[in-house]
C-alpha cells in the first residue's frame, strides 16, 4: 500500500493562520510543527484561515 505523504508548507500557510500570533512552542502551533508531513495535503494539521481583523493589533 502506497501513501501520498506531502511535506507541509509552513512558509505558505502559517502567516495566514488564525494562530499566527502564537509562539511556536504554544498550542496549537507546537502540534503543527510536530507533523512536518501530512497525508494528501500541504496544509498544517491545525491551520485555520485567519478571519479579517483576527489577531491584529490596532495602532
């Protein structure tokens, strides 16, 4: 049985994730970084699209 494992493209997804303001050793980022390959997908395991205005700071 052959599996289609794909390397996670952190550089393409992390900046657009709703958890982008977290440190890499905090949940859920640490779990994503612990899984550098996924079955059929380049997306990190906990990646969720950042909603407009989420995680940004006002100046």
